[in-house]
């Protein structure tokens, strides 16, 4: 039996990337995973999980729309009776210098990365409070709380917000036996990271990935499965006394006390 045997988990942004990794690992650990995403391929990801012998269903959902989120949560409650785990993973990245940033770009980043997290959590929280049980995992980032690069003001601010949201919510619901934690990934090889590489160097995005890997003490980017294993830990009883914290998973990329030229501070 896996560490999540019999649990019901919702993962947002689960069609690919970190959300896919979380869904696959949790399903492998015995959870019935509800994959949600705005992309149609979320159904293909869920089908792949089922074909591997695990339990998964999928819904196309826009996390910025309370009615859509509420409808899916009600359907999950109808089918399975409860929601044990919520992984707030849905997110977008758009690298734009602040002076060039339109309101549309700013609103999109915050609506998905921050407001979507509020909407999804608010939808599942009453049931968790009633049952005095729940695991909420929010996807923050090393970007914002710890580091940042040019063009990341909107994304960094949104991921710092996820960190603050995690701490405040953990205080609100600790008495109900609900654990709320955040994950701060560094460079995980996802579509979002590859998108950032294309925006940084459209002519040779692979060179950007290689440069990223050289700057990581472990010498490589992380995998979505490694990220998923951390999600599964935080969603399990192994983390029952852990709440309100943010765990960095970055291959030690944020540890070196040196600048880009390799000069020790």
C-alpha cells in the first residue's frame, strides 16, 4: 500500500509539468487523483495514469472562475464524498520588464497564480474543516521569496504571495487538523522553464538550459517526478506535524554565496 492509499486529491495545472509530476506520484502512492487544467491535454494525462493501473479523473477548469471551480469540487464530492488533498499548482510565467508590462499581463499572472489559489482553496476548505482533516500544498518558487531575475517582477511577486498565503492559512486552520505547506522549486525541467529559455534566447533555448544546469551545484535540473515525491510527502501522514512552512527543492542552486562571476562575497 502507498502512503496515500484511499485519499482523494485535486491537483490544479495537472496537464503537464510540476502538476503532472505531482499527479503521477500521488496516484502511484494510492491516491485517486483529480487532474484539472485549462488545457485539453489534461484528459490525456489522466488517461495515461489510468493506463498505468492507477486511479485518476480529469476536468477542464479555469481556476480564475469560481463557478467552474465550485462545480468541479461539487462533482468530486458527489463521486468520492470528500477532498483530502489540494495541490495548488496552476501557474503562468511571463518575463516582461516592469516598464513594458501591460495591465493584461499583470492581471493574468496574479489572477492565475494568486487568485486561483484563493478560489480553489476556498472551495475545498469547508469540507476539510468539517471533517477536521486536510492537506493543502501550494506551489511557490525560489523566485520571489529567495531570488529573482530581470523581467520576473510579476511572477516573483505572485510566488512570494503564495508563501505568505501558506503561512496565514496554516494559522487559520491548524486547530482543524489541516496542514498547509508550500514548495519552492528551483529549476525543474518543465514546459514553463523551457518557455523561459525560449524567451531568453529564441535562437538557441537549449543553450539556456545548459547554462542553468551549470549554475546548479548538483549539475542538472530537477525532474517533475522528484517534485512529485515532495508533494506526496507533504500530502501524507508523514508530514502530520509540519505546517506553515516552505520547502526548497532546487539542487542547491540558491546556496552558493557568490556572484555570477564566481567571486566569493
